[in-house]
C-alpha cells in the first residue's frame, strides 16, 4: 500500500489503476474544473466514484432544538450563520438528485448546496445512484461542541467565541432538561466511470 500526501489537484496518480475513488465530506473542496476529470482518470473503466456527505434535515422531532442551536450560533457568530446551509426536506432533496442523475457533479452539487456542477462531468460518469440514512441524534453540550468543532468554520472562531458557544449549548441543555436533538442525513452518491472513449480530455 502506498500513501500519497498531497492536494488532490497536485497529486501524481497513475491512470486507470483504481476500482474506486472515495471521499467523505471533502470532494467539494477540490477545484471542480479538475476534480471530476482527475477522479475519472485514475479509475478503471466501470470503476466507482463514491461520495459521502451529511446535511441537516427538517424534522418536527428536532425542529425546536435546531432552532435554539441556530439562534445561539447567530448570537455568537452572525458572520458564520449568514452562509449556513438551510435544513433540507428529504423528499424534495432526493427528487432534486433524481432530476440531475445524468451528471454526477450536478447531483452532488444539488445535494450539498455546493457550486461545483460541471457540464463535462456528465460524459465521464454514468449510473448515478444515491442512498440516504436519516438519523435523529442527541447530544450533550460537550458532544455537540465536539461535533461543531469538526466543521470548517470553527477554525475561524476566536477562543472567546468558542467558549461563548459552549456556554450557549449548556444553557440550551439546562433549559430543555434533556440532550439536544438534531436530525441529519448521511448521503452516499455513487457513479461509474464511463467505459466508452468519450471520457478523454
């Protein structure tokens, strides 16, 4: 096994050597003018591209808790909340993916609300599929802080704002008298590299 420590855009990788390319909550960070082509280049014909992402789900069981957490974030970090993705309706989200199944990049862009759809990706991959696993989860304030700490915006917060968020989570927990609920969906999108000769640059 060989590990390559490099940005995907810059990595020197062999062509048509891999049966699968997998990315979890990261593919949207790669330059979309390069990402879809490079993924196709390293896959054998018929190889699988598998992308995993998570998004917040509209759910009456967690709506009040999610609104309270969002209000806390708006109070402490309004600049972050201004670009916060909206909670999604699962049926409408899946219907949107289905309408875009002819191009994996556009299906993936729709699912994650990313601006990474590329026309050229439609000729590189086919057989786009999506599978989802909705979950209702509960967090203590410490657990919620640990989850939020994995999100990219957290690195931009000062120590003071991080501590302020921790205090807000604790206040929510004490007010509702139970763990803080959130509804999320883990989504897996797969596509197969086209086997024809039309996937060349």
